[in-house]
């Protein structure tokens, strides 16, 4: 039987199963599956059910408030929004080149963000699936279970994240929703005491990051057939790249490649990103569907994030991470480099790179400088782009003559990956769920595919405790046939 998992011909005749909410991700979303009487799957969709209105209520605010305001988009990666907005507003205030102190302090802040976010995702959100198995006992498949079975792994995850948060605290003023970056630069430097505090632990952090890469690789090598094929799909790719082709998570030009590895465009100035990226709207999700204009709406969707960045750059400018990148690309003839679950391995390589970059910056006396802010000729429009933990992040503002934001457009990392996530869960449904009686373990396979992207589904700020998973099976007449909750599965 040939399935079309995107469009069901007669959805009114099919049964609907919902995974709501998707657990162990930031934000709120659900997955719906449409099945026939033989349990054959005809449609799988990821729905973003929470509305994000920042693009509207930022309008009318003084521009200098924006870098602090937009952090409320997300309690997990506020620094990414803080810096992307600051980079956009650098253009508004005419700051073409930041001072060395401001540039390096922002980079230090950003690498602290990448480090803590990647540690949180790998150790707290994804490791329960990877260590215990996708269909293992749900009561054990959580961070508490990891702490009991693998106490050293859990400890390292906690301490890696804690260190990244300390970097953020000392550069941004607070661990969450800081104020360190301002239009044109930063508002504080590091004292010698603060720098020495971070230097005291950085070599241990690098060592633990190397062990994390080794763990991610080991998990892949233990189940290569599963990891290579799970949720796999071909995709175009997009990321920032340094002028010399190196991985650069803070700044660069845009590079896009087709599925076959050929170049769509390279080193493009992101100031006019709309000439290359267009956003399509679909009625069943609050999230938009971006695509590359050069390739059109049908085929132009793409993937962003750690897997794209590690495979698309020419090299990583820190030695340990670049060595791991080369091993990653060589593994299995490149099999991991295109695998959805290869993202976890790539994510740990980026975490290692961030730790190495922090070490290099901490030895730079420019961090102690007093020249913090520059301004120039005032501009009307500003675009800021950064590589957030989850992928490319775009902030675009227009400011009127009264210094008030007149227009705002945000394309967050998970929005870029919207179609890619849908393709991945369709691949999983096709291989693991089609024609089978659904169980919690099988449905968790769908969530595992989503978690690989580390999505922030609506850039939400609220933190929840135990998130329930309720699956309802409804017949063609809309009657509930069966219902299962996470407590009864």
C-alpha cells in the first residue's frame, strides 16, 4: 500500500489519535494521526496550538526596551533572543562595528547559552529515551530514572548546565532574562575576579563535554541500524557561516545547500534575508512554514540546527570539536551526518566547541575593557541573525522617527524546522506505527523524533511540572472508542 501521510483523501472516514501534549520539549504542541479500520496511517501532523503574539505587542514600544522584552519569548534560550534583537538594533543606532570588549562579551554570553541549552536538552530531555530505549517503562523513562541508573551522567549534565548559566549570569547580569546586551554594545564587562571564577572550572567543563560527545557516539554505535534509519529524510539546509567557511554561532553570512549537497547560495548578507526566505501560512498550525525562494514553496523547505551546522561548515575553529566533527562525518561513510538521531551527536560536538570557545575568550584581556558601546548614524531598519541552540534565529525591526518599534518580524529556529519535523514524524509513523495496535511506547517513537530537533514549540515561558499524555481513539462518527493517559499506559 502506498501512503500519503500529508493529505488524507477522506479524513471524515478515518479515526483520529492525538498525542497531546508532546512531552519533554519546551512549549506546547500536539501530534494527530488519522488511521483507517486496519490501523493504516493516512496522515500525521505536528500542530502548534499556542499563539505567540510578540510580533504585535512589541509594536509601539521604545526600541531600547526590545532586547529585554523579547527574552520573554523563551525561558530556555532567552540569551539567543536577547542577542539577536541587540544585533538588529545595532543597525538601528548605526553601530557598524562593536568594540572588541562588547563583541567578545556577547560571544562569551552566547557560548554560555549554547552550552547550558545543549546540556539541558541532551541530559534532561533526550537521554531517558537514548539510555533506556524508546519503548521502555514510562515510569523510568525520565531524568529521575537517569539519575538513579546513571548518576555520574546525570551529575555531569547538571553541572555542565550550571556552568553555562554562570557564564550568562556574569555577562548578562542574571541567569535568565538578563540585561547585559544593549543596542550598540554591552552595559558591563567582566571583573578579574569574575573571570578567574569561570577559569577555575573551564578545563573540567571541557573534559566533561568530551565525555558527552563520546557518550552520544557510543549510543549511536550501539544501535547503528536504528539510529541511521529512524525518522530519516532528505532536506535542504540553511545556516550562518563565517567568511572563511568556519562554524560561527554568533555571526556570519547565510549558506544554503540542496539535498544533494550542491550550493543554493553562499555567504549571503542576511540584511535582506527576505530575498531568499519566504514564510507560508497553513490553517492547522500557528507556526509558519518557511521555504527558500530559489526552490519554491513545494520543495524549498529546509532544516536548521546542530546537524546542519556541523555538516555544512568547512571546519570548526576549536581543535577538539573539529576532530570530533571529522570523525562524525566519516562514521559509516557519512551515515550519521544525515540521520535525525545524528543530531544528538552533532549537538554534543557543538557543546564541546562552546566550552573550548569559552576557554579561549576567558584568556582574552579585552573582556576586562571599559569601552563598551558605540553609536553612529541612525537607521530605520535593522536585522539581527544568530545561530541559537536550535538553529538560525532572525529578528527584524523597523523603528519610526519617535524611536518606537513600528514593525517586527521574528523567524525562530523551530519555525525554520517546521516542515522538517513533520517529515521526520511521518517517516517514523510509516515505519513503526502503520498497521500496528498503538501503545505508549510506539507513540513515544513520534515524540523521540520531535525531541531530536529540541523544539521550542511556541517560545513559551511557562515551566510545567508533570506533563500528562492523553491519547484518545475516536471512530468515524466522532464517538470515543478508547482513551489512555500516561498514568494508565
